């Protein structure tokens, strides 16, 4: 008879799709052998993504828990009881909710088992509390033994709403993934750019809030004055409701006459090599962001980044030093920044080098993982 190993920490993860919170979890656990050895991830199975497979490939133990919608009370009870059994069988001391929905589940099971609970806050919550959706507001009101925010902006937002809660800043970061120059050139060609071109790339889930439509409008402005410019949109819609937005991007690019100068790559898992093959990476969010993982991933590849002033990105980029910050939802401002970097190779090199240094110095995920382990042990 075999006995499953004891685990100190249970991470609750709702969706299997890959987004910022999911990449953060994968990076944190992948960066720390000690954290992996002492943790188990409970996957609630929502979505059709490959996060559980990626976690397992990184050496993380993942336990699949039958999912249940809130409108199915009996199913929710079964889900919570399965988590309770897992906590008791493995001797879990701390349950960690990786985001809002996971925290709602973590709160329920922590109350049943009387273990400590930690809420990793990935959202930038609005003030007042009523400005948030009811589910998010309820999770905030329920609280946790410790709320760990992925940025100072996210932490400050929680403190405004819950001034008596224990809130600390965890921070966020990325793995430093070296890309062979030959592979970067191959990736560049895959995005429709040759050696003499200047390739501008925007990477992220295709949805209105991410602002890729602003990128398309700016691309049309730049294309008329910078013949070497080429553009790539990397990403796909996650939800069916975002499909019209994605379709509209292609239609608008065609209407603006961008033709073969813009390439729609769809979903790609090899973003590090695509960034390494680009000359400039853009983050075009029009709404508040708690962090901006794409930004630090691009900086780690030594790419200059143009990002919008929407919260988290303002903590990452020191404008004019290791990136450029512009107003959100402003195609003219983005076009100006694209033209400036596109026409000045020396400026791209200088900002890119500073960005790579900042990624190593301030955003190495190994240091963040070590901090998380310390905070979980201290609770």
C-alpha cells in the first residue's frame, strides 16, 4: 500500500485556459523546486486549455477535481467535499486561491477544514466596492488570512476597499528564457517579416479590453510613412463573445489596406521566440491592468515595449528608459511611438538593453517564488 506524500500548500485553480494568472502560477511553481515539492494544485477543470498538462510537465502534482457550476448546489457540495478530503489526506496547512473564482472555492473549503487561506489577487479592483461585479465584491468582503497582490496598484486597490485586511504585495515576474538568434529569425519570418523590415508585434487574448483594434488603427498610420514596417497580431479570443471583435480586427485591417503587411498569427504558445524575433512589442490595454505579464516577458528578450498607462504597466516601465508609456485608447499616440522607435534603430537597441537588465534585476520569477514560499511559511 502506498501513501501519497504530504503537502503543505494546496493551490486552487479554476480554469484550464492560459491567461495571465495561469502563466503566473505555472512560472512560480516552475521556478522553485521547494515550492513544487511542498504543493499540490487542485484543477477544477473549467475550460478546454492545457494548463494541467503544462503544470505536470513542469513537475507539479495536479489533482483533477470534478467541476461544478454555482447554479448546481449539489455539484458544488461534491466539489468542496472532494477538496476537503484532499486537504485532510495530504495534511495541507494553507489553501491558496489563484484569482477570484478559485478564492471563492478556497474560502469555502478553508472554513470547513480550518486551515489558513491565502488569496492571490490578480485583478485591479475598482473603488467603491459597488463598482465591481457582485461576485468579485463578495470575494473581497469574505476576505482571507492573507491577500497577496501581484502589483502595488492591485494591493493599493484592495487596501482602499478593505483597510483592515492583511494585504501584502507579492509582485510578479517571468522566467528568463534564452532564445537562439537563429530561432528568433525563424520566428520573425513566421510573422511575415524579413531582415530589412521593422516588426511591431502585439500579443494577448483578443478582446476589446486588450485594445488590439487601436494597434490596427495605428499600424495603418505608420504604414504610410514607414515602408519597412510590418505588423503582427498574436492571440485568439478565449470566449465566443469575443469572436466578433477578433473578426472585426481582420476586417478593419483589410479595409485600411494593410494587406500582407499585417499578419494574424492566432494563438501561439511560443511567445518568447516570437518576442525575440520582433523589433518592438506593444501592450495596448484600454482598461486597468493589475500587472502586465506580456511587458516583462518582452523585456526579458531585450525588446523595447510600448505600453499604456493603465495601472500595473506604470510600475513596470520607466518611460524613456526601459520602455515607452502612452495614453490608452489613443491610436495617434501609439502611431507616434511606433514611428519613433521604428525609425531609430539605435534607440531600439538602447531601450531594449535597459529592458533586459530590468527584467533580470526586478522581475526574475525565481525571486518572486522564493518570496511566496516565505510568505506561505510565515502565515
